[in-house]
C-alpha cells in the first residue's frame, strides 16, 4: 500500500483526520524558577530517591531528550518516564511528590 493510500484511509468523509490510536505527545516546559527548584532539589542529600529521579526526568524532558535516552540514563523503564513526563506536562512541578 502506498503512503498516499495510508494517509487517505486515516481521514473520514469530511476530510478530517481520524484517531489512529497513537498516544498524544506531551511536552514538559519548565520556567526558570522550576528549573532552579528541581536542580536544588536534586542536590539535597536527604531528598527521597524516587523524587530525585522524577526531578531528573522533568529536567531532561525539558531539554527535549528522547524518552528512551532518559530511561537509559536513569536506568528505569520507558513506561515510568512516559508516565512522569505526562504528569509534569499536565500538572507541573507540584506533582513531584505524588505517588
């Protein structure tokens, strides 16, 4: 099947695009204050390890590092990275302590 046929099948009768089952892409955008807060949080010696990992995910996602590269660097699953990117994109830095 050619690429043109695949694209035309993804559109309905009005010409609008149908859902193809692909998940939406979430983008983490952090303010300078948020970046400073997360960086200082990571530097704390008594910060919980899980929250430090989440802070690192947010900072790396803000720099547009690929999901699989974040997972490899932090030695965690891509599912975990994707979950926290979505939460940071939707709710901001306040979600850092959520379980």
